[in-house]
C-alpha cells in the first residue's frame, strides 16, 4: 500500500506542467503581464489578477500599466491579496511598472524613472538557490507608436493619416519616442550584471513590435503594408546579446505570430479594445528577454490569455500554432501575457 501511495505521488508530480509551482530548485518561471491599469477597466479584474498569479505561481512577475489606485501601491496590495490566497510574494516599486518575486529581494534600483507617458524600467535582485538573478520590468513609451502609422493612424493621437511609404518615414516617427533611451539605460545597468556573472531577465510591454516579426514573409500580412522594418528596441537587445524567449522557442513567425495585443475580452466593448478600428493592429509587443547564461536553459514560452484578438473591430480567434495557457475565469486586461520557464543546468 505504501509503495503504491509513493508511486502515485511521483506520477502526480511528473504530470505537473512546466509552468506550475514557483520556487522549484530545478529552475524558475517569469510572467510578463500588462494588467491594464491594475485590471480596473474590467469588472472583477483586480481579483482575477490575484487569482491567476496564485494559480500559476510564477517565480517572478513583471507588470505593466500599474497605476496605484485606491490610495495604496498596487504591488503592496497584490502581495497582501496573494497572502490571503496562501502565496508568499515580495514586491519592488509600483507605478507604471511593478515587480513580484517568490524570493526575498536583496537589492533594487530605479533604472529609468517614470516620466509621464514615456515609460519606466525597474530592477530587483534575488538569490535563487545560490545564484543572483537580476529581474527588470519595463513599460516603454506608448507615444509615437510608429507601427500605428503604418496602419494609417497617428501613433500619438490615433487619428487617421496617410500610410507612410518608406521605412525611413516610419523610423523617423519611431525616433520621437523615448523607448530607445530607456533601453540604453537598461543595457548600461545590465552590462554590469552580466560581467558579474548574474542571470539577467527583462520583461515588459515595449509598445513596439520586433524586427523578427516584420520580415519579408509577413510584409503583406497584418496590415504591414509591404514594409520590412528593423524595429529598434528589440534590435538593440538582440545586438547586445539578449534573446527573445518567445521567438527563440517559436521561431516560425507565420505559424506562431504570438500576438499579445489587442486581446479580446468578452467583458469589454470592442471599441475599447482597439486603437485602429479599421485596420489589423495585432502585434507581439509584450516580451521576456534573457541574457544567455551557462547556468540556465530556456525550457518553454507560452502565451497566457485568451485565444481571441481584435482585428478590424471584429473579435477573432487565432488559428495558429501558438501555445496558449488559457485563463481560468475573468480576463482582466486587453493584453495577453507571456509565461517563460527556465531550467538550471
């Protein structure tokens, strides 16, 4: 009887999915999640955020669109809500971006301070079974979103405009944002982490597509209007040796476009979920990047959220090979998240 009970326990543990169970000595998981003003745009959204984190138990959470409503810091409040659900987390900062960790935080830093709508980057360090892991969160400038211009919408006011005809035109608009400035600050700080031998993770809503997605094979899809664009923020990270976890795990752009915005949400009218009502604005703008390290290997990367997206003001269900981790109840936001799992070698 005792042998059968032990065997049953072992089989149950083996059956757990890769994303389950934070604090695993074999590795760690990172959830990047834009929570749309703390879920306040959706009825019961805040409770859904807490419920999903308690269910998934990611080791680290990088939040975007934190607003500190209700007179208290969001990350402090969510830590208390998770404790009520039996989960212990630690937090650093909480405005525009935020960070959660299942491990005590040993150090923290403001890398790019929040400045109106121009973004933010924060950093925390944790000791994970004897290894220093530096986790950064970013919510980058959402003004001058040049990928909207390609669709015939002004990225600052979202009014209709003539579609740019050249890549140069698009990049000139892109240069007006502070996204590149923020990433330069990140790279300056992260370089020291890498030199010290630390594990470095960056999660965020960059409000910018990837150069890996706007390529020859996709130039006539998704209202790219024939343009192949070297989007600068992911390219800067690529050139600095950082890897895009989702695209590393799923390199086929056509089979796995990995759209994270705009996510369909049955509790919200379509016109509240789209900035460009007449075009296909589906993009992958939420990322988890990491610097390759001899102590870790990438295990998996999945889209967390509903299969549904908004395309030309219509609710559509993605017919792709993207792996989805579906929500259990209320979906609290207009983005889909990215959940990435690493294993220690």
